[in-house]
C-alpha cells in the first residue's frame, strides 16, 4: 500500500468520524435544546391536518402549507405525547442531512472535494443557523428546497429540463414559505447583473436557450402554489389562504421601515461591491463559464443577505438558512480552491463554531425542554381531546384553541396598533375553556385570566378560584365567568357539601356564567375548581399551597360584587 492510498484512507476515516460526531451532536441537540415558541405553533397546524381541520379557515397559520402537510402522517403515527417536539425534531434530521449533501455536491461540482468538505462543515456548525436548524419549523425544508433549486440551475447549461426542474424546486420552496419571494427577486437581480457584465465584456449570451427554457421554468415555479390554490378553492377557503400567505404578513410600519434611513444604503452598496468583484473575477478567469456559475450562486446569496438587512421588516436567524451554504461555498472556494492542504485556519474556524454552540446551548442542559414536556404532559392528562385549551401560539399542540388568532410577533404588532382585536375573554367564556397556558397573552386578557384561572405548573393554569368565607352558613357572592362543571374543596382538599343558589350540592355541579350565592358549613379558605381535573387525577394540594398574592379575588368582597353586577345574576344549571 503506497503513501497516497494510506492518506486517502485516513482522510476517508476522518470524514466518517466527523459525520458521525456531527450526527450525534445534532441528535443530542434535538433532545435537549429549549423549545422555541414557533415549534408548537407549527406542530399545532400539523395536528390540525390530522384532525380534518383546514388551515386558514379553522386554524391560524401564516405560512404556506406544504411542510405541515408532509409532516402530518408522522404526527398521526406518533400520537399525542408530551415529548412530541424532540420526536419531530429528530424526524427533520434527514432533511437537514440532505441540505448538507447538496452543499457538498455544489462544492464538489463547482470546485473540488476540499472546498466541498470545508464549506459543508462550516455550514453545518455555523452558530447563527445551527440552533434554528435544530428546531422544528417550516424553514427546515424551505432552505433545502431553495439550495436544491439553485444547485440544479447552476450546475449545467440552461436547457429546458434543467430549468424546469429548478423552477419546480423553487416553486416547492414557495409552497413551504413565502419568504422565497426575496430569495427569488435577489437571485434574478444577480442573474441580470451577471448578464450585463458578461455582455459588457464582449461575450455572447445564449438567448435562444434561455428563452426556450423560460416557459418550463415558469410552469415549474407556479405549479405547486397553483395546486394548493385549487385545493383551497375547492374547500371555499382560497381567499383566506391568500390573505394569510401574503396580506396578513405585510404590515406597514413594522420592523425597520420606521427606523434609520442609513440602513437602506446597505443594499445598493453591497450591490456595487458585488458588481465590482464579479467584473474582476470574470475578466481574470481562464474558464469564464465555470466562474459565471460560481458567481450566479454567490451573488444571489450576497444580495439576499443585503436586502434582508436593509429592508426586511421581521429579521430572524432562520431567514439566513438558505444563503449560509452558498456564502460558505463562495468563501471556501476563494480560500481553498488552489491549496493542497486546508491548514489551521479552517480547523480554528470550525473549533470556534463548535465552542460557540456548546457555550450558547450546551446539549447536556435540558431544563427548559423538560419544563415544556412537563407542562404538555399535565395538559394532556387533565384534558380530553374535546376540551379547549387557551395558549398564545399552540403550546398545547393536541387541543383546540378557543381563539383563532395566534399571538406571534406580527399579531402582537397588530394588537398594539389597534389592527387586531382577538377578544380573548369572550372566547374563553363562549367555549368554557378549562385550562390556559399563560405565556405571551395579550395584556388585556391577563387580569381576567388571573381572576379565573389558578396557577398549577409553570405557565399552566386551571379553571378555578380561591377565596375565604368569614362566617358559616352566611350567603356570600360567588362570581362565575366561565360556565363549566365545578367542585368545592376545603383547605384539606376534601369535597365540601354546600348550598349554591339555595340548593344542596355535594359534588360536581354545573354553574352558568354570572353571580351565584354560596353557603358553606364552616368558615375558612375554600377552593372552587374545574371538576374534571379532580376526576382525572389532579392533586389539589399544589393549588392549596399557592401564596396568597396569587389567589383570585375572594368571594363576598367589593370586587366580587362588582363582577356580579357586570355579569348579571343567573342560576344553577340542572
């Protein structure tokens, strides 16, 4: 065995070990990193597909539907379980691996294996996007489809089949997220720029080939969204789908549109630099066609990044996912295309990326993920599938929400500026919602939730009130805002026989919305609680141990009387 063969085998072994280590880190991150509020929001929409509910009509969503629809069979197979977030994160690892494989393929075809491996490794551990790629979100598929579309387009001549396939992949990217719009616009701007530079340098442009392939590319681009448009039109929801794909997400005044005007200069400045570098690269190249393909990929990514930083109203780290591989390929190609060894610079960059990830989100610390699982497990245990659970963005995942609107960033902006009125209280009363996950709720709903729901675990609240009665058998006022079945418990958590509205009650009783009179056999503290929670195994000891400052307003007080006047007196349900 010669030295060259041994070196190749060693390189192959190192590559295999690196891939296995990367997969192990990714798997550990999927089961440990904290849950972002977007993840349950997406999972709730996936669950809605499994229940025969239609997004945009029955369930809020402001994304195009392909990703959630594709993930719904797996969610249906796994069922309602508290650890569904890491399970579904794990299911996206093959998609992430495919994106890295596409990155490697682009590097190998446009440069060499050395550039391919360096760019893929740097992309995989790039800190600003690694944490986003671990999360369960539509962007997991979005960036892979876009990179695939770019790869198919630039890795060959502009023939009809190639550009039709590229158009279809880009169209599928639109069917996952309308954030493909700035990607497509900046990519077309990059192509126009390169075409102008190519022509300016006296090179011929294959107009016939481009014009002949254009119809196939356009057909592939519009086909996926057109198919979904037909589907929603058949279900009478095309107008709502279009509004949540486009109209809802466009809010004048949100984000940097009201900020400094200096940031608007970034995009033209970067465009000028890109044009200058591209001009010099094309003139100095010995293989102009290959250089043009490299620049088409890199320039589109650079213009997209500049456009985001200049004009995008709601910039998030996951918005960078489609361009990080392309920018890493361009940087690695410039640095390592003509070197025989990668050197310590790449190793240092890779080590810094890994250390940054481990310092920011160490996979051996999973307290926040465990908290989310405990809260979801409690909600699933105490509620049935036909019970409503109020949350801000679908944190209960497997339960219907009484309010259609999801309180994500755009909704919060709309609410703050009077463009959206979710009427949380009215919907809680209408549906008799028994549990609330009190996080990111509108300020207008917080006092009502605090009065009528008791903290149980973390952000989870259960329907009920704590109050004290000063004298035995003295009628006191009991305001009820949420019509439900309740049970009265004493300070030891025992069911109390009492009189409500003049009738003897010794267990669960259905109370309507309004003001009721209560007579208890003994003075002291009491707990009025949603009865099914006790029947399903809730230990009232945790509620009885709550500090006084977190209790609801007690009965027979001025506050109770005011509530009664507001709600109107109604009687006991049979």
